[in-house]
């Protein structure tokens, strides 16, 4: 019986592989049957064998199959750095760069001012939803922009004849009570004093009609800074004086700005915080493509939002292109994220219209049913409202439009990257591994809804069900959301329709705690994923993808099961 033995000849490393044939189990005469394979020969070259590990993204997504995150894995690379060394800074738009590639979705159960503030503190950005009045949304934007600042250029200012009650009212509206007092009640007036919490906290309600001139800290007792002071010098004065507020005055003793001690503390606690040139937190806001939302746009621009998101489930429309051109003609410096798109042709139209970034995803969100699905009987019937002709407990939606998220990201990023337009992966992100995969396919940032839902900073109240602490979470295409405000209906071109077709569902999410603890976990997870791949930055990760150095492998259903938790008793 003829047998074979394959082994490496290490006397000449990477030079020969020897295949020996021998009879029965006798290997003593194996040298009589050597067949040498020259390692310099192309067909036997080790480098070529190594190149056969997995496939490039072009090979994986070039076969006409629609794939999403769970359908593939990224093969590991070489590690010569720690996870903490991985640089996650990436562009949100052409001109806005984040220190962490994380964006909260403009959903009314995900992002209002509290979430936007927390996301910016952690290095990402929050996009305020528009399922509300324009005035409410603009006020939420102001809360974010005024929350953490260096020099506060437009602080709340009062006159000496204002009452203590006015200070409490301002505190309820803005969240702070350190208010400078000038002779005019405006910035630029002569500084007369300041009212802080210590001046009014112990006053009884019958004293609320007291003029501020009687309770304020007088000018001669204040520590101030000159108008030419630097932020570093101002912070040093605050630390040494142990004061909460530092009024900045000019040579005429007129108030020109204010610095808060709490802002200094926040700066130390959140070194990755996303800020603009004035050291204010970055903030984005969504609008629809309706004509009346031009008023909303102007209010948001006055509130100094950094980026506008044109919120539509299908962005390749004349309505979005016209709104995009309107924004660019009236506010050329304002960054605009267009979308949603999933194809190259969609991306081309919006890039040509002036988009600064593209939001990619259609029907891939956990609460989105734009793609053809069948809803299980456990889903809220009020949300789906199944017609009589469907089977009891189920409803197949009729949109049947979209694209698997992995394919959508790769195809659009490949095209948009030629024009320097970043891609935002929106939808289908249910774990930190999905974030890493989206970035590897070419996304610059990821937009998350369900992954952030249930955190403390999300709008809404917690409730208990079967002993579990929950928060409500709904898709903006759900009947629940569309009936509460027409802003949600406009996203799905359903405003004005008598019969609304649901493209989303409502549900609940388990409490996840504060985003200030959850976001650092996501960041650390992405860093470890990049480390395993061998990419020291998102920039390097994208380069590896484009050169084919990043290797992928398709997963069978059995491989997907194997990759999840299994074989445990409980």
C-alpha cells in the first residue's frame, strides 16, 4: 500500500516542500521516493498560499449577492500595538471630524438634548429628531450648544431690578443659576454683580419677589478676567480663586463673556469631547424635505447647529435635492448629510447636489420594515393593523425595497470615497462587532438607534414589565410615531395620506444604564476589533480594504451558530 508524507525541509527555509511516498508503514526508505517542489515556482509559492486566506471585499461583494454583517467575518492580521493605541478619529462630513465614530439616530425615543450632550462628551455626536415643533427642536439644540463652553459669549444676563423669581425661572429653563447682573440687563452692559446658587438657594418663597440688587454678590467682591485673557489663564484664575463663574470684562468694566468652573471640570472628565472652534459641543439636527421645514432650518441655523441631516427613508428624490440646493445656496458653510441611500445611482445624485456626507441604509434597522418581512404574532397589532385578508397574527409588508446593509455600505462607500464624501452606516447595528465590520467596509461613522435605546439619556420614562426595567422604543415609520407628529410621516412620504402604511414598529428596550458608561465600552470594543485586524486607525483600516490587504470570509449558517454563545446549560 502506497502512502504519502508531506514535510518542510527547514535546512533551506521557505525554499522546498518535500513529498515522500513509501510502502506500508516503513518510512526508513522514504528518501528513495522524494518529489521536490520548488518554492520559487508560482504554483507552490507560500505567499500565494497565504493570499488564498479569505477574499478581498471586492471579491466578497462582487458576486451579486446581498450580504449583511452576520454573513461574513474579517480575518485577523498582525498585532504590534496595544488596543489603546488605536486612533478612532474619523470624518462625519467633509469638514467635521469626530474622535469616536459614533452617531445617535434622529429618533424621538433616542435623541434629544440629553443624548446629544452625552454623545458629544464621549467623542461622537447626537442628531436631534424633528418629530416635534421647530421651536422645541431649536431649543434642544441651544441646550447642547450652551452646555459646555469655553468663553460663553451670550450668557443669560439680568438687571438689578429683576426679581429672585426670575432667576429660578431661568434655572428651570437653562439648568443653571450663575447669572451676571449689568446695568442694561444685556451683554456689553456695565458689570454690577452676579447671582449664584449660594445667593438664593436658602431663600423662602415669600422672598422670591426680592430685587436682585439686594441678594447679588456686589462688583467689588467679584474676581474677573480681562478681555484679552486666554482660556488657559482664565481656567487658572478660576482654580486659584475657587469661584464658580469668572466674568470677563473690557477696559470699561463692561461684561463681554463668562467662564464656568463646571465647564473646566467637564473638559478634564471628557478628553474626547467633540467641540467646535468656540469650544462648544457639536450638535446635529434632522429636518424633512417639506417646504415648511425651511422655517425649522432657519431656527436651527440660529441655534448654531453644526450639521443638518435630511431625514428621509429614500433620499433619491427631487424633494431632497431641492432642499439640499436651498441649504447650500443660503448657508454654504453649513454641513449637510443627505440620504438615505443604498445604491451608487442614489449616491451620485445627492453628491452632485452638494451633499457633505451620505447616510446609508434602507430597511435594515431593528424596528424598520421597509424591506419585505412577515411580522410575528407577538408584535403589537395596533402598530401593524393587519387587513382582514392576511393571516391572523401576521402581516407581510408591501414595500419590498432596500438592500442588505453590508452590500449597501461597501458599494456606496466605494463610489463616494472617490469624491471625499464620508459614509454613515445607518441601521442594523446590534453589537460592537457590527460597528467594526461597518467601518471595515468603508463607513466613516455608524448611526445607532436600538443599540443606544434604553439608556438613561434617551427620552421617555422607564416602566416595569414582569420585573424588568424597560423604556419605549419605536421606529419613525411606525403608525404610533406617524400619528403623534407629521414630521415622522414626512420621512416616509406619508404626510397628507388618509391611509398610512407602517414602515416601522413599536416596542420596548431593556435598561442599559447611562450612555456615559456604555459609549466607552463601545469605543474599547472597536479598538480591540481593529487591533485583532492589525489596523492602528480607521484610516489604515480603510486603506487595507482598498488595497485588498483586509481579508474577509463568508460564513455558513452553522458557522454563525458556532460564533455565538452555545453549549451552555443556562
